[in-house]
């Protein structure tokens, strides 16, 4: 129950301003959270917690309050995309801006790219930065592995990022013009299939063997890649179960006292079976430790190539 979590987070009573923030957050969640059947219950718990406020209580440190509310929302709902932040006056002060600015020094998320023995390609994607200018790094990576016989896509430790980049990466390994494997569901628009995107680099295609590495730190956008290519039968997933974050955040809603709440408002669902990976994560086809995943993938693909099949 969220009131119990908040009680543990705040040993003293909430101050009136904190209580008002929780009430505003409750209204936003009730109106916009993608899982309508759960939105009301979460909002109700927030409002009950807000009632336990005292005019004599001092407000907590704003950053600590935002972290505690984020933690309570995530633990109560099981949805790790909920996020409350304190908006500061300094430019580039929030973590999203800092993350975006780090893209140029991090290869726009593209890490190691190499050709392994047996002409097996290897591409490591450490984070999903925005498609512009990241597509140039993807173009260089897929040009390098264009003539390999099989490929390993390493998404271990990838904590997420831009869906606009993860979506064409999925289509890199699917036939052009194939039925869309994913749809998007929201409170306002219902369910709409995702359109096939433009792929701004060389497609690897749907025929050569593909292994995808994941671990417990793989979360959100990289999970979408692994999930789609697993459910379509295109890839073998190797490693540990992933983190379980399928829902997509809105751009944020400003609350009182300089707080901003990010609420999951859209969720992807498979057009093949109507499921996604929220809370459960993507289950590997071959479960091994994160450290052993690459060696296992090399063994698997080497065997497949010797057998002459995908």
C-alpha cells in the first residue's frame, strides 16, 4: 500500500505543501496512467497519504522528497517508469539533459563493434540516444558487419533511452514490409499498430543467425528490441531476465513547488500475442550469467553456422 511506503519514507508527518503535491500527483495519475484499472487505486492511496499532514511539520529536502515519492510509486505500482523530479533553475541541471549531452562522448550509445572468429559480427549498444545524430554511428556499425555470417547484438547493461532509435533497430532484422510486430495502447487513443519506420542504415536482414544478449540491467527500450525479435522468432535471447519496463513516459507534468511528475501513459503490446514485458522482463531462451552470455552466444552461432542453418 502506498500510504505504508510513504509512512516509512517520511517518519514525520508531511507538511501541507508536500500533501498538496501528492494530491496533484494523484489527479494526474488517475487521469492519465496507462493502466486505467490501477490508476484509481494508486491515486486513492496518494490522497490518503496526503491526509496525514500537519501544519506544524517542516517540509523535507525537496530532492529527497522527490526521490522518496518516486521510490514509493515504483514499489507500490510495480511500474518503474514513474518518476518525480525537482525542477531547478540552472540550465542543464536535470539528469535527462545531462544524459543527452553525454551522447557525443559515448558514441551515441554504440560501443564495441568487431568481427569475431568465424565471421561473426558483434555490436554493443550501451544506451539509446536520439535518432539524430545517433543514426550515423549505427550506419557505421552495420556497414562494418554487413558481410558477416551471423551477428551478436549486446544489450547488457543498457538502461534504456529513445524508443525512436530502438524501433528502427528492431526492423534492421525484419523483412521490409512485414506485418508490424508491435502496437501502442494509450488511455485516449486505444490500440494502434506501429508503422514500419525508415531504417537509416544497412538492414542486416531476416535470414542470418542473430543472438541478443541481455541481463537484469537491460531495461525499457533495449527490452523492446529483445522482446520483439524473440516473439517474432527472429533472434535467440541469451543471458539473464531483463528489468521489466515496457511502459512509456509522458513529457512530464508540473506540480506545485517546482516538482514535475512523469507518468507512464502508453504501453507497447505484441500484435502476435497481446503481451509485453512490463514487470516480468524478457525471459532468455538460454539463461546464463551476464558474464557468460557472450561466450554462450559465440558457441551457439558457431554451431548454427556449421550446421548451415539459421
